[in-house]
């Protein structure tokens, strides 16, 4: 009598045998004679299999040993542009102790990541506002007004 614990293992075993039999449907046997074998040889040639000649032509294809991206130096005869000058930004107030530090610059409330024209706000701290403009970082200090201002005469 068959035990039920071994039954799934037997199913897998027999399924594997069936699949292998399907893959190798033409068994190789020594009893097969030349008259039964399919004709692969031309008359007069015993044991030689004629195969087509394969040639590889690599015209118009990329060399696999060269990198996909190459760096090219750009040479220009044009006169380089003037270096960009940082616009006049006036820091009027800072709120840097909270969750979202903010600043008031040129009467606009800004936070980290905002853009002021072409300048991007990178950092807001107690020492000032750091902006990125034309690939360079600048620190904008707040206007410090302490005590009483002298009266105009």
C-alpha cells in the first residue's frame, strides 16, 4: 500500500521523467542503421556533415570594447560671457529656529529650496541665508539694526 507522505514526491519524480522523455524524443541507439538514419550526407561521403558556412560582418556596428559614452572637449573660439553678478538681495528677517526655517528677502518670504530669480536658497541659519547663484555659493547676511538711530538733522 502507498503511503500518502511519499505520494507528492512520486508525482514530481514521474513528471520529471515525462518531461525528459519529451525533450529527448529521438533516442540514440546503436541499433540504428544507415538506411534508417535521416539523410545528412551527400552520396559518396560517409560520416561528414555538410554545414553552411557562417560569416560575420561587423560593418556599421559599435565596437563592444569601447565605452558607450566618451568625453569630448568643447573648444570654442567665441568670447566667454561676462561673469554673472549676484543681484542685490536684502535680507530683512530670519526665522531659523523652527521646523521650516524661513527668511524675508526683498519683501518675499522664502524657505529652503525656493528660487529668487536665478538664485536658489540652500540654507537658512542664524548667520544668514546661503544661496547658490551661477555655480557659486553666497551667504547673505541680515541687515543689523541695533539701538536707536540718530535723528536726521
